């Protein structure tokens, strides 16, 4: 697995800022890209992992569905 370097690594229990990164995992000779967002809201730690099968085939980047994360974060107490 190859991950893009993160600018700042902060323990999540001390941070209110989300942490995001992209990575590529080799699967049967194909590079499988995926993206991760981790955030904390109150005492809840949430993470979203997104992979795109089309990106595995085409090798092109894909957009992380930020609207999905925003909607789900709004539901957390």
C-alpha cells in the first residue's frame, strides 16, 4: 500500500480537524485507489473509506463524495 504523505499528523483525540488521505493498493496487478476521511464529533469517531472501480480500470483520479460525509456528520450527536 502506498499512501500520500500527510502534511500534519495529529492524534485525533486532541484534534477537531478532519484527517484525510489517499492510498493505492495493488490488487492482482491493478492499482486500486481509495480515499479516507476520519473525523471526530463530540465523543464519536467516524471514518469513511471510498474506492472507485472505474478508477481501478481507467487509472484516473476520482472525487471524494464530500456531500455524503457532510450529511452523515450532521446526523451524529
